[in-house]
C-alpha cells in the first residue's frame, strides 16, 4: 500500500511540475505576443528588421531587476512623441534602450563584474539561439531537457551573482577595517547608527539584503562619514576610508549622496519641512488625475477577498473573516443568514471597505508625492558630489536645499530650489507646466540689449527639457495599470512587501524618465560654477556699499570702463571649463588674503607685484570709489588677459573661447615667493607663458603692450638684417 501511495504521489508531483513548466512557457509566450503586438501597433512604418531589433532590446530590458513592460513602452511612446518626423527614430529607440540596459548593469557592478555579466548574457543568447534552431527541426519539445536547461541557466545566474556578492563583501570588509582605524571621535554611538539605519531608503536596504550585507554595519560607515565631513578631516586615513566607501557604493549601485531626498522613494520628512509642496499637491489639477489610479473593485468573490484579508488585513479583520467563512458554501456562495449572522457579516463588510479605502488613500497620496518629489531628486542627482568640479562635499562646503518653494508666474507654477554652495546662494527654477529648467545668472550680459546686470534678478535658460508635472502623472497612470496593480497585490505577502514592490516599480519608472546624460550634468555644473565665480569676485572685491550700487544697471552700463570689466568677466566665466573656474575662484580667495596687510605688502621685492598689490589693497578700502576700484581691478586682470583691452573696445564677437584669459599664469603669479627678488632677475619667469612675460616687461618699462610688441618687431627686423 505505501508503495502504491508513493507511486501516486510521485506521479502527482510530476504532473504538478509539468503544469508549472507549461504555465511558465504559456506566460512567456503571452508576454512575447504582447511585446510583438504592441511594437507593431506603435511603429507600423518600421521595417521588419527594425521591429525585431527593438523587440530584442525590450526582452533584454525586461530581464533586468525591477523592470516592467508598461514602463518600457511608456518610454517608447515618449520617444515617438519627441521625434515624430525623425527618419532615424528606430535607431534612436534601439540606442536608447541599449543605454538603459548598459546603465543598469553599470549601476550594480564594477567593470570586472560587468564583463562577467555580459559574458553570461551572451552565453544565454547563444544557448537560446541553439534551442530555437533545434525547435525548427522538430515539433516535439522534451520537457525534461527544457527543465534541465532552465535549471542550468538559473544556476549560472546564481553563480554570477554569487561572484559579484563575494567581491562586494570583500570591499565591505575592507571599508569596515578602514572605519575601525579612524580616530575615536569618528566612531559613532549606537544612537547615531540606529538613526542612520532608519534613514536608509528602501532601495538601499534591498541592495544591502541582496548582497548579504548588514544594515547596521553600513549605517556605521555612513555615520563615520558624517563625522569626518563635519570635522573637515582631510588626513590620509580619512581619504582612504572615504575612497573605499565610495567604491563600495559604486559596487552596490548606491548613489553616494548626503542630503535628502537622495532617492526616488518618498521622503516623508522632506514634505514635513516643505508644507507648500503638500498644498500644491492638493490644489493642482494634474495631481487630481491620480485620484482614480488605484482600483480594488476586482475583489468580488469571497475567495479573493479572503486571500486579500489574510495578506493585508489587521487582526480584527482576520478574526471577522474567520467568523464569516462558514457563511459560504463550497462554491463560495453566501448562505441564508440569521439576523445575528447578518450583523457579523455587515461588520466585516464595513471593516473590509475601510481597509480598502485606507489602502487606496495611502497608495494614491504616495503616488502624488512621488510625482512631486521626482524633479527635486533628479536635480540633486545632477548636482551630486562628482558634478561640481569633481570635488567632494567637504571640500566644497555644500549646503543644498535650504528651502523649496512654489512660485506663481503668470499661468505657470515654478518649483524654486534654494540652496548654498560654499555659503553662496544657488537657485534653480523648474517650470512644472513646461519642464524647462533655469537658474540664477549672477553676472549676465544681454547681447540683444547690450546691457550688463549683477545679482539674482536675472535667470538663464539651461536648455534642458525635463518631464513636466503632467508628463510624470501621465507616466504613473500608464505604468500602474489595473493588471499591474493586481499582480503587485498577488505577488506581495503582506502590506510592507506590497509597499516595497510598489516603491520599486514607481521609483525605477520615475528615475528612467529623467535623462542623466553627462552633457546635461556638465551644463548644470558649468552654470553653477559660473555663478559661484561671479559671486566670489563680488564677495572679495566689492564691499556691500559698492555691490548695492552696482545692482543699478544704469551705473554699470553708463560707465564704459565698468561695463568693459564686467563684460570681460562674463565672457571668461561663460567660456571656461569647470576646472578653470574653480582655479579662478581659488585665486580670488588667495589674492584677498595676500593683499590684506599693507605692512606685509611693503616688503615685496618685485616692483610690479608690489605696485599691483598695494593698489588693490587701497582700492578695497571703504573710501574708494567704484571708478577707482574698477580701474585698479582692470589693471591687475590686464596682466593675465591675452589681448590688450585697456584702450580697445571689448567685442565678444571677435574672440574665441580660449583666447582671452590665462588661468595658469594667475595661479603661478600668486604662488611666486614675494619676499625674494623681482620676477625679471629670478628664475620664476620660467613658470609663466611667453605672452605674460611680455606683458610683465611692458609694465616694468612703463610701456603699453603695443609698444612692447613694436619693440620686439624692430629687434626681430634688426636681427634678420644682421643675419
């Protein structure tokens, strides 16, 4: 008898296994049919080869973690709308999906691991091609072989992930060792560690869990990092630890950011700190479109309701469910109820309706918060610690997002980000209606009006198109279809897991809706550096009483010398690299330090440097006029200008980007020992460019630069004649 039972059980297991395999095959076929039909419908004019290529790339995309078919087709629809008449649309789409796939891989692994994964994927593709070839020669499918292949591929996948995790764990171990070697004052308390654990985003927690790493240990690393930044510690031990932590974050695919919100997950504290954003969410018509995004009306029969309650209900609802279970027959039909049973049943229905409403309300509000927060997070990522001059947060003394406001300008709503970098205001403006991004232009030359302006009154368009508020809400609606919602609920075992799965879906969808192209990041950082440089100049060389006068455009634009000075500064800052502008900012700071003491300036041996520095020192006194200060500053900068603008008009149209200012000469000039001997009779002149030495010689001989050039030409002619 036991033998018969074992045989029956074995057959039942086999049949069950076969059904599971067949079910997976059917689901895969259904998915492929959906992808093919959607692609053909969306791009009817594409060639067969183009459609096949797109379908292949979509399949590659869907193999990646946290990717859904709705999300990728939302992206394709957007690309089609943006390029309606482009003959190369197919190639644009193919390249875009390829970049999405590549970027995802790069986010979760280093270069070595990337090669490993790519090789593994290529093996899969080759295996798939071979299997398809075999299918074409036979109509019968060997279920056993197919299962073995599936198991083999699955094992290869697990092995690849295992190797990645081992390497990540080694980096984690090394970072912990470096953290433990830091000074005692940088070792966090348990309270600090606990606070950091609580602040970790769901994405970060998920990545730590998948890699087998401790949340508590990772929080310890972050807490030590905060202490180092607060103390401004730049020791070798500090740098080694921070470099190791950065490498670890890259391996995990965690963005190395310090401020909140730092991920596309909803940050509740951020909305508490910015109540105007909450008010805007409730008032905006775009957000009202999300009110009906969640629908639980598909929960109709008691079997579905029972499963839902077991997963998401509280203890009271579960108790009521167990009480009413006997009220249904085997076909899940409601029996005839007594008055007492009817009362219990109505209590259950009321409680069940309440939890449905609560779940819908919470999910809808989270959806709105996601859409509101997304552009803020995106901009913060554009300004992450590698964007601004490739300097870390400590070096830059960055204090982002003092506040975030909603401005009304005509019919548009503007999201204003107010922050500071190196204690200087940096403001960005995101048009929620159009998706246009602007920022302050502290030093602006209007070519059309031929006017210079200084301060926060002028904005510049960054020529960056981001998703508008309506784009984001529409994308979320298209992503969160009723079918997707049902799948999320069915695959989640409890409320926490449901919110995690929902968060993963929405966060990844929103992240991919923004273009994190390095060129965009570069454009934003360049404008930021320009604003910082112009503000540094004003802070160092323009006292408040003069700076306030210059806010009046008439004073700048009606004085040719003042206007020329600021035109030159604007042109230099507009047409320089981030590194050059950083160099100029540092030079301005050093210059103000060098000229602070008149007594020390009198000791300078070099007559030219001494003269220039004393004039600058005197011009910084509160008694000096705008004209005097401008003339002195212009005279100093002229040493480093590659052309003579002392008498000539400044015409930007005749200049090239790299043909106006020598940043290296300025750096070297400020590095030269001042108490030694004059520049001309020392070897320091070798540190400078030939044009600089000519300009320096001209000043030392009380010649204009043109006179010096004439003398050079005469000498050259005499030498040629002699030869």
